[in-house]
C-alpha cells in the first residue's frame, strides 16, 4: 500500500493542479489491516465498547466485513460517544470518541489525504501535520526573532497572545509596517526590506 500512496504523493508534488478522480479503491483489506495495527490500543473506547484487542480476535473476518460494506457503500459510522473532561479554568471540554471500526476508516482516509496534501504544504506550515506541532512553530518563531526577523501572524488574539507572552514575545501589531495576507505569516527583515 505504501507504494500507491507514495505515487499519489509524487504526483501531488510534481503536478501543478493534480486531479485524483478515483481513490476509494485504496481503502482495501491491506490498508485497513495496516491502519488497525497503527492504532493505539490504550485509547478510550467509543459507543460500541470494542477495544483493539477485542477487534483483533476476529481481525480477518471483521476487516473483510468492513471492506464489503465500504465497497457496497453500506458502511455507516456510529455516533461518537460524547464525554466531557475538565479544563484548567474549571469549565468542561467536550470530546467525541469514535467507535473502533470508525477509527480504522478515519485513519485510512487520513493516510490518503496526507499523501495528497502533505507535499503541497510549505515547510513553514505547522498546523495538524505529521511530526509537527505548535511547539515547533514557536521554536521557529523564536529562532527567527533571534535573527532580527519580525513576524506578523494572523491568529486569534487570546490564545496566541498568551503563548507569545509566555515565550517572551511582544504581541504588538506590526500591520502598518508589514504587508499581510489572511491566515499566512508574513516575514519582514528590516535589513533586506528597507522600503516597507
């Protein structure tokens, strides 16, 4: 399965406007077994109360049944189990926990979407990407600020301001001196861009 996904990633990376018209066939027995093996067995169970170990007891039968339902377009995800966990401010945060079989299908779709979109992302994009996170973005901002770069980030003010202040960053608005594009960081180096 890796080779097909690698080929999709290659097409996505080298074609200016790639079009993928048929990807559904990629969700097959091989991929679903890989996804099952890749899931963490210690995660909370969904509304079906099925654990990874229980699903694995009849793995071949379960996967064959799932593939058949997917092929016939008869697969219907179960409702997510709603649970609430406490937040540090005393409020409760809602979580939706998918059933185990739904997690397998979601993981398969995630693999396909990553193969398509990951090669198209810029290296400076950190949100919801494999092996990247907000801490990596903050480290990059800190590194760039050490080298006299100024960033203007279009982000929700409260969470970003708290994170930036906790890292010792100034959260003043530089929008008058920096050209901005919605939702993308714009980098300004005073040594190179004297006219801005």
